[in-house]
C-alpha cells in the first residue's frame, strides 16, 4: 500500500504541477475572451435561458431527439457536481491549503464557466443516437470525431472509468460512511451495503430513472443547503468582512494569514484549483456525457447550462461552505472533510438546525453523485467495449460502493486528484483545437435569441 501511495503522490505532483494549473486557467481565459466575456456581459440571459425557462415551460414537448428534458439533463449534471466536493472537498482544501484556497477556487470557476459551455456544446454536437433512441455522448466523441483522433477518445474513456469509480463510488461513499460513523457510530460497512442496494435499484432503471430522481433531489438538496448557508452569513454578518479578508490575504501570503501553518502559495493555489475542478468539473469533459441525452435542437441551447452550473456550484455553494468554516474557526482544530463542515454549520447556526441540514446534505449530495457518476462509467465502457459492458459496470459499481465505505479519506482524495488531473489534458487539448466550432455555435444561438 505504501508503494501505491508513493506512486500516486509522484503522478499527482506531475499532473497538478505549475504547467497543468496554467493550462487550466489559460484555457478558461482563452474561451472567456473568444466567447466575448459572455459569462459577465450576458449572465442575465444565461440565467433566464436556464433556471427561469425550466420553470416557465415544459421542454418535454419539444420534438428534438433525446432521452431527457433539458432540465432533467442539467439536474443530473448538478447532482454530479453538487456533492462531496462542496462539503468535504472545500473543507479539505482549506485544511491543506488554507483559507486562500477559496480565492483560487473562485478564480478558476469564473474562467471555467466558459470552458464548461464549450464542452457541453461540443458534447451535444458530436453525440450519437442508438437504434432504440438512447444517446451516447461525451468528450471521447468530439476527440475522436471532431479532432479525428480516435486514440484520444480511447485514452479519455480509459481514464473516465477509474475516475468515476474513485471520485464517486469510493469518495462519495467514504464521505457519507465516515460522517455517519463519526456522528452516530453507524458501522461504515452497514452504510456501504444500504447505499449499494438503493443505488443499484435506481441505476438498473437506466438514464431516464436517474434523470427523474436527480430532477427531484438536486433542487431540494441544493435549496436547503443554500438557505442554511445564507442564514449563517446573515446571522454572522459582522464576521464576514474579516473572513473575506483572511481568505484574500491567505491567497497571496498563506504563511502570514495562517500563522505559518500553510507555507506555500503553490499549495494553496493547487488545492483551490484542484478541489474547485473536482467540484464543478469544468474542463474535465464529463459534462458532455451527462448533458448528451438532453432534448434540444441546437448544441448551445444546452451549453448555456454550463456557466450556470459552475456559478451555482462553486461561486455560491462552495463559497458558503468556506465562509462557514473560516468564520467558525474550526479549520485549525484538526477536523477535516465533511466532519469539519458539519461542525462548522452546527456552531454557526442556533440549536441543531445547521447540524441536521449539513448531515442531510452530506447524505443527499453524496447519494446523488452515486447515481449520476454511474452514467460516466457506463458511457465510457460502452464506447470502449460496446453496450453489453453496461451490466458489468452496474455490478462493479455496487461492489465499489461497499469497498468505498471501508477506505481512508486522505489517500482517496489524493487518488481522486490524480485521475482528475489525467483527464484534463486530452480534454483541454480537444477544446482548444475545436474552439472555432464552439464560437460558431455560440454566435448562432445568441443571434437567434436576439443577442449580438
């Protein structure tokens, strides 16, 4: 085991070194410029064309091909990104990289809004339809068909499978199981078995059942957590300026802001960008998979969900988590992961309201990821091995959930970072080379909606 840890640390150091951090931020900046800074100049349209439209009209009635409505596909994506990264990931980033990690998380997210628009748009453009009407999509298709580089599509798919199993099957299960054990002494193996059974029942129903479940869970869980976080800010408004000051100061001078506990700005930046990308998945290419079943007529019609997802996930939810942790002062006590966030909410809200909302969020956020990340693994397996491989993935997924309940937190997060980093490289290469297609699709859609 020690050898595996050392190998992973070595690879992790390479994939999350300065060149990759620069590539991530530069790609986001590149698309931000090429798309006309649209996440700033047209944010109102993006919000209106996604969240507002979802509640104003039923896109089920659209004649466009697909398995899920645009809203259901988006909520499946939200269920994947609003998960352990928002609770345990943010906490771990602050413990390891200091409060300044949030600053770099937000910077990466601002530019990542453009990157995620690009990958969803390309994902819809290059998706494939099976004879039974089911949809196949993802970065592997625009890498293979758009770039004409089949080997990149294969490489990406190979990386997706362990990524999905580690990030969700293990990390999310681990987060839920360890939190329930820490708080209620529920045996981790019992949690793993229960999660495996429930998740297995849902994923056996296919993409439509996953979409229906996520469309119910995602708005409810996100809304409850968001309201609790806003109450924390309102009730402790006097501490907010100081907390923000600590976050900004620690972003550029970690040791001064943390009393020498955190000593490297590179560590702070790495933790912010890595955990932010783990949370919002902008630049990973996974969004192209989960959005591919959407019933939309044009690629950018679904692509506009990308910036909104990143905004809600990182700039709103992750910021709320970080502020609660920093204002509570518990990040220096030795607590880590979801346990740190749960206790921060408990301290910052009167009674046990914050505690129970945080506990509920850990369970719902993690569970929603378990059913949505499954789609990543099955689509990648289908690309590599054909449709019959789905049943094998379903069996292994259930097994991984049980195994995940018995793992240790530190190594699992490090392994998750490694697979995140490895997937980034082929996807960002594809996005950059196909940028002209993204710009063309965005321009046509915005002009069709009266926006120059």
